[in-house]
């Protein structure tokens, strides 16, 4: 009987132990499951936080990298604080000379003696042209030819078109100088640095006048240009800053690098944008003056950012193409920086755009011919002949829209009173 009682006790103890083990196992299993659930939730939260952090980083990188991109860089040789300050000052100055002839007006001229070049006519004027490869240059060259026709003392006018090639223009200048027929050489450089040695060599042989684009030398008798690139770039950028509400997505479109006046335009705009709290430059791109490429660039940025509030341009020939990209996307028109080309001015007027046209007036193509005659007469000319640079705004837009002129005509030609106008410029 005793053995049986111990056996029953032992069985009871074993049963109790099994129950305790089972409960312990169940509790551990529940705790493990709970811990795993918490761990999974923590991992999900961390993943979500990391994703959000990555998105924020990408957004920050996207907005910040545009101003650090290669297209946004301004080389030291293309920025002068002194010239920038001069341009800002001259934008508010009144030029010397007749207001109705801005192509002979002057801003802060420092006159130099040219008596060493004086000679009797008739004269042969030679012109090495960067190219007649865009509408602005076509209008300018037509205006220059009309100015030549006003002066019978210019017996021969030799024009050589470099067709946008540095190498060809360097060769052209060498050939003109070697020919010995030029009394004065006018140069509109294709690019700045590349043409500097050729201009310096020409200066050793005859009087040289540089206009439109500059070179890295002071050897020319006179450098002729409106106020310049800094004024153009700053005027457009400041208009965007003043008229774009909230956080403003800006796309900056440039034509090509390495030309002083174009580099200066972007340099001034970059300074203005970087100093503005409301501006987010989402992209800086070269459009090469190609309508299709510009349209493609704008379309891409609209797809990427959803909206573009303003488009800054360093030249307005492709402004209409940029606007057409907004139309195709069904997007609102942006604040736009264009130029005085008729197709843009008409579109601006018809659609009530918010826009501005800082100009680089084609009337400057008259001035080298006039300056060349002053040099031939031994008269004083400015070392830097700085011309005024009018701006077209919403307030004066109607003054410059010319329905009788072709779409690619530039309003600031100063050619309306010249013989052959408007037919020689394609007008009716």
C-alpha cells in the first residue's frame, strides 16, 4: 500500500511539473511573438523614416545642386566686381548725346586721341563677324549695311563670316590683315579667350574696333557695347524676385559658354538669385539657341518638378519655344525673361504674360561704322564706348510691338528711319 501511495504522489508531482513547463513555454512564446512584433514595427518606422530622410535629401540635393552644376559655374576670368558695380551704376544713369539716336550716345566716356590713324578717304572697312547665324545677328548685320550705305566715303566694305567657328575667325582675321587692304578692322568675336591673340596681332598692324562681344585685351582703339551682360542678367533676375510669390521654382536657360557678355548675364543673375530667400533655382541648362532642345528641357523640368514658376534666359531667341512647352503640358505660363524679338513680344502682349525684356539692342551694329569714321578722321572716341540699354516692360510693351515686321525682327534696331526700312529687314 505504501508503494502505491508514493507512486500516486510521484505521478501527481510529474503532472504538476509538466503543467508548469507548458505554462512557462506558452508565456515565453507569447513574449517572443510580442517582441518580434515590436521589432517589426520599429523596423518599419525606421525604414519609413529613412525613406523620408532620403526623399528630403534628394529634394535638398536637387534644389542645391543646380547652382553647383557645371552649367552654373562662372569662371574667374568672366567676372569683374569693378565692371559689375559699373553696370549697376550705369543702369540708372542718363547717357550723353541725343536721346533719339542711342547708337551714338555714351555713358561715362573716357575719350582717347586717334590722330595717329588719321588718313584721307575713300576708305576700306573690314569686318570679321562671328556669324550671321541667329536672328539677332541677321537684324544687326542688316542694320550695319544700312549704316555703311549712309557714308559714301566708305568705298569698300569687306565682310567675312566666321560661321560660329573660332578657328575660321582666327584665319579670317589673319587673312584680312595680311591682305593690306583694310584701313580699319571691326571685329565681333565668336568667343572671348580664343579670339584674343588674333585681335592682339591685328592691333599691331592697323586700328581695330571690337564690338558686341569682348576680348581679354585693351589693344583695340575702342570697345563698343551697351551697358552689358551684368545689366541684362540682373534686370531679368530682379524682376523674377520681385514678382514671384512664395517659394519660386526658377529654371535658368543659357545659350552657350565662353562668351563674355553671356557669362556676365548669368553671373549677375546668379548673384541676385543667391541673395533672394524666395528663389529656388531648380536647373541651369544650356539650350544652344535651339528651339527643339529648349522645349525638351522645359518639358523635362515640368515633369520632374510639377511646376516651374519662372524662366530666366540669357537670350530671348527661344523664349516662345519655352512658353510652348508650358502650353503643351497644360501648365500656367511662367514669369518669363525674353528679349525684344517680335514673336516673343507679340505672344507676351496677346497672352498678358508677366514678363520683361532686358535688351542687347541691335542698334549697336551702327556704332562701329560711325566710330571707324571718327578714327579715320583722327577724332576722339571713347576707349570704351558704352551705349544705353533700354528695357521693355509690361508698361511700355505696346511701343515695341511692330505688326508689320517679321517674327524674328528685333525691335531695338534703331533702323526705322534708315533707307530701305522696313523692306530690307523683312517688313511690309
